[in-house]
C-alpha cells in the first residue's frame, strides 16, 4: 500500500490538486501494480513565504490547459469551420493523416478534400484517453459521426477514432480512422 506525499506552493485550485492526485495514483497503479483503492496520495501545501528557490520566494505557476480540453476546443473550431481559431492550437510542423493514408499540413487542404466526402459533420464523443510524457501528451478520442452527405442526405452513427499528439500545449499530429467511406451512399 503506497503512501505518496506531494508538496505544492499554496494557490493551486481544487481541480488541479485533484487531477494531480488522480494522475499520481494512476502512475503508482501502472508502475507497481497497486490497486487504486490502496494508493494513498496526500498533498501538503506550503505558504509562499515559506518556499524559496534560488534565494527568491515563489508563487505557483498557472496550471497548463489540459490536453483533452485543447483537443475538444480544436475539434469544435474545426466543426464550425473557424480555421483561424483551429490553427491557433497547431504546432508549426503539424500534420494530419486521414483514411486512405491521405496527409495534410494545412487545414484549408483538408476542408477542400472533405467537400466530396460530406457537406457537414459533427462528432459525438464516447470517450477520451490521455497519456503524458513530461510536457508531451497523446489524446485519443472516439465516438460517432453525424452530418450530411454531399447529396443532402443525413447520416449518423458512423464510428470514428482520432489520435492526437501534443507538445508544450500545441497539436503536432492528428491521425484519423473512421467508417465514413464504407457508409457513403
């Protein structure tokens, strides 16, 4: 039964502390095989006046935007065809891979390619899986697609899975798998 103690400067909100405890628990479970019910995580908060690094009192850095939230906001911007907002989430070397091993580096190229596939599309999420390695993350989201075919006919319930990689809060790649081509009339 591991007991893991974390020390933070006072000032992080409850959601950030909860997320830290959950992720430390998950790390213990996956590393030593402990059941989550037997992992104890405590967070001790130190007043900023009692914390010094480099002979300087410090305040907590803001918690970064969570990878899953970045992906949700990016996909919402893409769904609404707000390409300027969507582009703000992308790293310089961003690349997308779509079914059929089709690659894009520019969002406008994806939109032009998709015109023959559908005239509108929305994602309903069944779940998100996120893993971290330092400041890098992998987010996989999955669920179903609904929308309108180019002929105006509606569709729904089409499976999809997207895998995103992020580095320092920017999306570096998106890989897309779905059954859209198999369902097209």
